């Protein structure tokens, strides 16, 4: 009888021990889970240092910018450095007034630009406006859609070559393409075909970008369309100071919401961005 009682007691003790062990494991697991959640570091805990190469046409060079500091670039730099997630943003401006997509491709092939792109976290591009204007100037008296279609095919291939050139030098760089806007919208609203053409070109650019990882499109045509303010310079083509500031705001939004999260943390930005850029 005593032996039977002892046996039952040992079984009960073993069951209690297992139950206690299971409860302990559950509590321990919950603690680990909570600890893991608490240890998740906020995105802006360690501010990033980033290097940015700005390439393209007069919107990057800053034609129409009364301060002559480089169009949207200084506004964007100031906005980024106010962010908690950015400690220092170094910009190199390679914008050239009048550059078309084929000329940008040649510029990207220079050692000066390649050296910067090689270490750039992001490359921001403005291009395409002069490709469109080339057609307008050459066919102003007899402007037909056929001429734009022919030039768009060249632009498509040039944009593909531009993206390939950047990715070849720096496969990890993020590429941001700023879209086209219609500068004739306010002063020549009767030329509705231009708006349709630019919308088509923007759509083509977005389609091409989708084939490349780490690329982003910044839409700006609505900035100039949905406003009563004059956002154009006295040439009625390039943005004025306010126009550039609004473009920078839109680029800044894409950078903070999407791009910066994909850029690895590093202790310092490459270079100081103050070297003279030969245009």
C-alpha cells in the first residue's frame, strides 16, 4: 500500500514539475518576445550621412534660381539636414543647361562624374525637357504628334542607357528621376497637345524605372498645374525660386518616405560637395 501511494505521489510530482516547466517556458518566451519588440531601434535613432549626385539639365543647374545656388538642390539639402534621420547630406551638382538625354549619357561617362556616382547613396536626375523642346523648336510652325513619337523612342533608349550607366558604376545607388511639367500650361493653355505629350513621356519613364530595382519617380506636373501662383521664371519656361522650392519639397517627401530607409547607415558622407563642377 505504501509502495502504491509512493508511486502515485511521484507521478503527481512529475506532472506538477512538467506543468511548472511549461508555464515557465511560456512566460520566458513572452518576456523574450516583449524584449525583442522593445529592442527594435527607431529609424532616426542613428542619423545617416548621405552623398547625393544631382545630374541632368537646367533644372539641376538652377536656371531661373535668383540665388544661383543650384535650383532645387540647396532647398533639398536644407530640408534633409533638418530631418532627425539625416546628420549630413553632401550634394554634388552636375546639372548642365540645355542638356538632352543623349548629352547626359556622355556626361555620366566622364571620370569626374563616375567618381562621385561610385560612392553616391542616391543619384537624382532631371532630364527629358530639352528632348521635348528640341521637337517644338524644330517643328514650331507645323507641330505634329509624329515628330514627338520619333524623339520619344530616342529618349526611351537614352534613359535606359543612363540607368544602366549609373547601375554599372554603383549597383547599390538609389536613382530618383524627377518628372516633366508643362511650362506652357498657364500662358499658352490652348496648346493642349503638349500636356498630353508630356503625360505620355512621364508614363514611359515610369514604365522603364519599374524594370530597375532601387529607382523612384517624382511627379511634379501637378505642382505647376494646380496653382494660381506664378511658379515660372521670367523666361516662362524654368521654375522661379518658389517653383524650385516646391520641387525640392516633393523630392524630399519621396526621399524620407521611401528612399532613406533603403540606404545603409554609414559614419560619414563621401567628400564635401564643394569642389568646382565643370559644366
